[in-house]
């Protein structure tokens, strides 16, 4: 705690029944609290030193202890019900002005409310009138004031409005409305100083927003480049595969045609080439397009005819293996086709 400031829980603004009682509790709370935290104990010597630092005069310094205990117990009960309280930090001179009457208690309590909201901030901070109303009475929120049945004790909106105007004229703070429901405050500053800080903050926000926009554009460009690269890579791979496949196939087929002959070996080579084109088998087409009596008898068709008629048909029909001069009976063709359904036969 600085020697020039009093610091205390906000709820002490709701302590006791009278304003003087609250001010005395705040003074005694600070004197003893300073001695304990800064000097290590609450013995008479430490209390005297603390009082001297804070500018407090006592006829009997020991009288500060009972008052401190009562104020401490009040704070502990309050925080037990509502959690850790907000802190007020205010110049000691203002408290003395309030005790002497140079500053009204309403003005003092409203300055305490503002300081509990703004803290030590050096930047403009948004403050609402409802927050000032409830904190000036010693409650950190409306829900706490409602729970304590204290809303009837709050200053009116008009009282807050007129008091803030007086305090602003006396230079305690500057305020500026920057939006329909946004009023920014800055302690111990002129309006021009507040305006400059607001504009400075807006420029920083605009810079951050501008950079964020540029970053989004950069990410979009990177994504587009990567996408294009992936497409080109895939196209190159497919193109290479197509070229290689075409050259090898064409070369193999050309060599096969050039080396055709009437020998058994050349027939075997030709058969291997034809077998590669499974889907274009003319034998399969013949099976699909011919009538039942003219089709090659295999699979389910065999069960439709008796063995006698099947044997006759097989003996009568002849098929030529496509691309060769070999002739086969229906039965032989069926057997070869069953072993290799890529073979193509022509009916003679």
C-alpha cells in the first residue's frame, strides 16, 4: 500500500449506519492492516508508525484495534456470503477532505466506486451508471445488493448524473461517449488526453484488424498455390502413366503382329494378346445376342436340352479361334472358353 493511498474492501462503504462511522472504520482498518502487512505485527510501535505513514492522529492508538476487528469481521462475513470483494484504492487526501467537509460523502463514495471499477488502469475504461450506483453503496454487483436487500439505499440516477458532472468539472476524471451505450472514463486526465488515448487505441485495433485481414488473404493465396500444385502433380503422374502404358502396349501388339506365323508358337503368342482384351470378346456377345437354339451351350442353357440333342449340336457346329486358323467343335470351344473366357471364337 502506498503511503499516499488508502486501500480497503468495497463493502466497507456499506458498513454501519452513519457516514462518519464508515470513514472511521476505513481509517482504522487501513492503519492496522498496514502495520500487519508492512511491519509484521500490530504492536503499539508498529501501529504508531503505520498511523504516521498514513497521516492519522490518535489520542490513544490502541483504540484502533477494536474498530479494526469489527470492520475485519464485517468484511469476512460479507466475503463468506458473496466471495472475494472488489478493492478500493483512493488518495488519503480525499478521505481527509471528506472528513473535513471539503468533499461530500456522496462525491467520495462515487469516486470510490469509479476507482473500484477502473483500478490502476492508464487506459480508458468503460463505466456504466448502474455499476456506479451499486458500487457507491458498497456492493460489487446488483445481484449482491439485491441479496442484501439494499437496492432501496442506492443513489438515484439523477444523483449519480449530477455528481459525476461536478466531479468531472473539478478534474477528477475525463469521460467521453463513444457509442450509444459506451462511456469511457480516464482518471486524472483532461478530455483531450482521453480523446488522444481513445484514438490511439482505435488505431491499434484498426492495425490489428488490418493485419488479420492480410493474414486471411495470405492464407487463401497459400491454399490456392498448394491446391494448384497438387492438381498439377496429379496430372503429371496420370500423364506419365498413360504415356508409358500406351507405348508398351502398342509396341507389344505391333511386335506380335509382325511376328505372326503359322506355327503353334505363333498361335500361342497371338492368343495371349487377344486374351488381354477381355471385355470385347465376340464369343460373349454371341452368347448374349443369339437365340437359345443357336447359342453356345454352357451354364444354365445345358440344363434346358437333353444329352442327345446336345451331342448332335456339338458335333454339327464348328468354331474358329479368332486370329488363328484353328477349327474347333462346339464342345472343344466350350471347354477352351471355360478355361480362358478371354478367347474369342468365330462360328463357321
